C-alpha cells in the first residue's frame, strides 16, 4: 500500500478535531484540569493544517486548511494566555456584542433572544432542567436528581443553550452533567 500524505493529513485532522470535541464535551478538559486541548490537540491541528495547505488540490481546500490553522492558533493562544477573547462560540457573545460590531447576528442568537422575551411574557414557559429520562440510579436518589437539575441549568446558561435544541449547543449539557455527577 502506498502512503498518501494528503489522506493521512485529512484523517489526522479529523481525529484531532474529534478528540477536541470529546474532551470538551465529556468535561475532562474542564473538570480534570487536563491541558491536552491547548497543549497537544490544537498544536497538532495547527501543524496538520499547515501540511494540508501544501497537499491541497484546489484553492478552496488551501483556504480551508489556512483558516483551520488560524483558528487553531488563535484558540490555543487564547487558552494559553487565559484571555478567552477568541469568539469561538457566537452564542456566548450575546446581543451587546452585536450592537457594537456591525455583523449579522447568527440565527441561534436571534432564537435565544426571542425565547427570552417569551419567558418574560409568560413565566409558565420555564422548564425544570431535566433529562428526557432518568436512569434507575438517578430515580432512586433525589439528591442526585437535584444536582443534575442545577448542573444542567448552569451548563445551558454557560454555553448559551437555554431554549434551543441541544443539537445546536456546543456541548450536550446532560452528558456533561452525567459525566461529572456520579450516582452512588
């Protein structure tokens, strides 16, 4: 079998992106204090992106790898400097940011604002921050259920997922909470 540099770069970049997503969603990057995202995965993604520019077959592909490399570099620097200024999650920016910057507000932010207005108009729309279904262990322990509700609410608010489907949220709040709250 002949080694294909381009295919290797594509596969490796996808693996690094998957690991960044996994470590972000499962809570290990935050809860365990693991520095592998900025210390390993973003460095690898940056390097693979630079290689990808050299192996690209079209200008569109070159531009993609260049943008991905720039994204990885900015995200890594932001984490290392603890500035967290890189706007990697537009939902977190909120309406104030869009009032100051003349750019199009993403649809997910518009929906979030409309949902917030509906809650103000009708407090009955508030929800209980529960998963679709409790596990048998969670059902048996009311204290675990209370911790889960608080955790889900905090994660949804932190990630800007209140009132929007989890498919549009950068993390799954229920999965993050189940990974961090152990049922006895």
